[in-house]
């Protein structure tokens, strides 16, 4: 019986947040700037549920700023190629699953990064889905470039902000959060769309939740497999829709060092400093599907977990979910740093 392994990239395979790292490299004060935009992305998805907007669209919002600061396609490719950081064991895990199953990567990341990663990891680029972007196709006027840089400085001057988990409406946010979000609302939905730079916002379609689900469906058409034969590994909000589709179809939805979004949607949670635990679960899935994975998790003990350099592998249950979230998110932050704190 044929089985299929599908994984997100940033988190389960690599430690990078490529877009944030490029922002830090090419935009002044870029890491903090990107974090503000990423939190605004969370606001649009979680609090206002903006129609037509999806988790992962941070990669769309940041592009006008990359362009204004002179980033080119070649710069994106070169930077990505020189700065790939794998989760320990990830290359061996990819090689292993390629021997056992059909294997695919479905990632929100920009295509130049995925292409570079595949070159280093010897993973077939034709078995990947990612956010297509050729920044060289777009031209900014000097006026637009100057204004976008001014906007970036205005955003820099606004307060850092958080989104309290209990907030369900703009008015329920702290005052400083409201100030920053009000400026971002004006910039992205009023000012930038009136500029030539607005084309950068509308023509790029990041591989978010819906697109990941469609990519999974396309991979199944290519292999002829059923969704019940899929093991999908993800770690964040952009994986939620795929997790739900895989679970509903009888496949295996696996969170690896996942955040709360991932653990709420997945069936099993793996967390550790390396991917050996993913390899172990993939071997079991190859041998006997979900039933064999269940047997594996039920017989694991502390001694075995130490041997595979992992701290946790659990079937997610409501009674232990908060503990699982805490431990998974702690490992996520430990090995990925700032990137592990984003949605």
C-alpha cells in the first residue's frame, strides 16, 4: 500500500524564518519591523477575520519594503543559499522518507529560499510548493520608493505591541496596540493601494492555509494516493487547514515543535531538538499507517526518548493539551529563537 509524506519547511525542516531574516539583512531595523508586520497579520486573521486575507500574507505585505530598499531576485536567491539552517537531523530525515514514500514540501516560504534548500538537501524541487515571487518584474518610481521608506520609519516610531489572547475586537486591544494597528491599517489598505507599489500587494499570493490544502490535493493527484495514506508535518497557523483535511480524510496530522494553532489542529505532537522523532514516526507510518504510529507512541518511554534526542511525542488530548502546548512552544522558542515566537 502506497503512503505519502508531506511537510512544511520552516519549522519541521529548517530553523529559518527566511522572510524575517532577509528583512533584518536588507531593511534597517528590519527584524523588529518584520515582527510588527507579522503581528498585524495575526490581528487581521484572528481578530478582524478580514475577508480575502489569510495567515501567511505577511510575505505579501513586506514585499513593497523589500523593493524600496533595492532587494532583487538575485539578492533573495544568494542570501537564501548562504543562510540555510537545518533542524538537526532534517537532511537525514528527508533522505529517509524519500526512500520509503512519496515525499513533498509545501511551504509558505518564497520560492528562491525553497529552491536553495532543495539544492543543499538534494530534495527534488519538482516535489515542492512555495510562494512564487520575481521582485524584478516590478518597478517603483522614485516618489514611491521615497514614500515607502518614510512609511517604514513612521512604523518604526510606533510602539511595540502585543495581541492579548482574550481580545476579540479592535476596541479590546491596549491603547498602544490600537495606535500601531491604526497606522498599519491606513498604510496597507488606503495609502499603498493608491501607489504603483500597490501591484506588489495584489499580484503575490503566498501559500497560506487554503493554498497549502490545494497543494496537498495536487500532490495526491500526482501520486494517485488517498488522503488516508498521508502523514503531514506542520508547526503553525498556516498548517491548520491541511491538518483538518488530513484528519478528516483518515491521514496522520503531526505537529512538530508546533505553536498553539498547530497543536489545536493536529492529532499527535512531537517536540525535540532534532528530527529523529519524525523519522521514527515516519518509519512506523510506512510500516503500518496510523495504527502502527499509535502502537509506537504508546510504548515509548524516557529511555527511548533520550536515545532519539527528543523531549516529547504524545497523542494530543484535551486533558493534557495545555501542558503539550507549553512544552512544544518552549522547544520551538529554544531552537528557533525569534522565529519561534511568530505565528
